[in-house]
C-alpha cells in the first residue's frame, strides 16, 4: 500500500539538446562557368512560371526569341533544408554541406503543411523579391533582411532572413548525417503531440548566380532527374 505522505514521483528529466559539432563553412573561390550543355540546361530550367503578380527583372537582351542572356558567374552545389512545425511557418536553411553551420536561414511566408501540399502536387517554384537599397550592390544578395514571396506565381506574404537560432542549429545537428531525405523529428511532440513534430526535407541544390541581384537554387532529385521539384529564385529589383 502506498504511503499517502510520500512526495509524488518527480517527472523524468527532459532530454538534453544535442551538442553542436557543426563546422564553420569555408571560403570558396568562384568556379569557372560550366560547359555549354550545362549552361544551356541552367538557362532552360531558369524560365519562371509567368503570372501577373510575380515580377522578374529584365536580364538583358537574349540571343534568340524569348531567351534571356543569363550571365552565370558562379555555380556550386549546396545543402538546403526546408523544416518547420506542422502548424508553423517553414524555414529554409542553406549550408555548404550537412556538416557545416548554416550560411543563411530564411523564414518563408508559408505554413509547413501548405508547402507539403504544393510539393505533393508537383513542381514548386518560389520567388523571393526585394527592392534594391542604397549601396545594395556592395551587399551580398542573401544578406537582404526582407523579401516578398511568391509560390508558383501567387503572392504569399513576406519572408525574413534571420540569424540561425539555437533550435535551427539543433535541427541541423540532428540531420548532420543526412545528405538527402525527408521525415519528421520529435520537436515538441511530447507536449503538443503530432502537431509538435518537426517536418523536414533535405536535398542538394545547384546554385546558379546570374548577377549581384539574381541567384537561383535548383533542387537536385535523388534519381538524377534533370527536372527539379523545387526551385527558389532570389531577385533584387531596382
């Protein structure tokens, strides 16, 4: 028989967050443009979904009807991770590789569940636009703090570039051994149930820089398919 005067059992200790072992990203030199066929493929893939509300800057005269003259000055492959709570906004982290600290984190103007539905339906193209500020040419494009976001041509609100928070770093640490994949992490599920789970999609992205004011990330499909499921355009207008 239990002793009624005995103190109630203490709750089990909450799990400790993982220690952050991510490395600082290296400083990379710009690569030379790829061969002709690769450049042509990137030009072809960069065509936006045309919609009245989604503006894309003039990139200069084309070499043929309807072909923009993209000046590809740098191309590399990075790790991109989309993650967020089921009923929260989704964030996008860019890393040099899965073992390094994020070089940028952008909180998108979209709920995680909404983005999951869009990706399940087919190709997703996200355009992030910002207005050129004074001396913006001297600033890195991904250092811009506020973006107007369009998803498949429809305006969805404002995305915000922010510093990586402790929770962001913990997610990146948990996914350190994952180069490509999708799933859920426990997150706050102990308190909130399934709504507290952290959903994520991680993949390699081809990074193509057209100018100081134009950059695009193309998701690389695991099966080698050249048609990306997700493209993210960063554009500075002015």
